[in-house]
C-alpha cells in the first residue's frame, strides 16, 4: 500500500514536475527546445506509471 502511494507521487512528479523544471530552465536560458523535448517523454512515462499504479491500487481495494 505504501509503495503504491510512492509510485503515485513519482508518476505525478514525472508528469507535472519535469515539464515545470524544464520550463524554468527554458525561461532562464531562452532556449525553448528544452521544454519541447521534455514534454513527450514526460507524458509517456508519467501516464504509463500512473495507469499501472492506479490499476494496482484498484487491485488492493
């Protein structure tokens, strides 16, 4: 159960946190390619992790 909460946090951080970090980096450097290249992998990894985590959380209920 505790591992599911950690997995949920990590999935949400990858989904939201990484693009925010790269947005800040892009604002500082002025190079927007950092943000554009970070969005597809973040969405792919974050949604995959989120789907597996939610499926495991449903099994535990």
